[in-house]
């Protein structure tokens, strides 16, 4: 998965949490510094953090369960292709 795509998911999660980096960091279980480093492309966003960010976006946009499953399936498939 392209790093810009990962950053976009993180950015959408940030918007879903009112643009508050502290809230996003807490929801992802990482530091605010890490959030900023990922957003600015200074570090590669790890897949576990990406999955948490996607869950935030999906929960805030109230996407149905079937769509959520499809999104996570696509992420897993993309991850398998990389390895």
C-alpha cells in the first residue's frame, strides 16, 4: 500500500476526531509526536496503526458492517501482496 494512501487514512481519522492530534494519538495508542511524524511522512505508518485509523473513520462515518469488512479485506490483501 502506498505511503500517501496510509497518510490519507490517518488524515481522515484526524478530521473525524475534530482535527485534534491529541485525541487521535490517544485513540491510536501512540504519542502526538508519532502522529505528526506519520502525517508529515517522516516515518512509515505501521499497518496496525493504519487499521486503527481506518476503524476510527468507519465508525465516525457510520459505514455498515459489510462495507467495513470489505475495507479490511482489501487492506489485508494489499498487505499480503507486499510480502
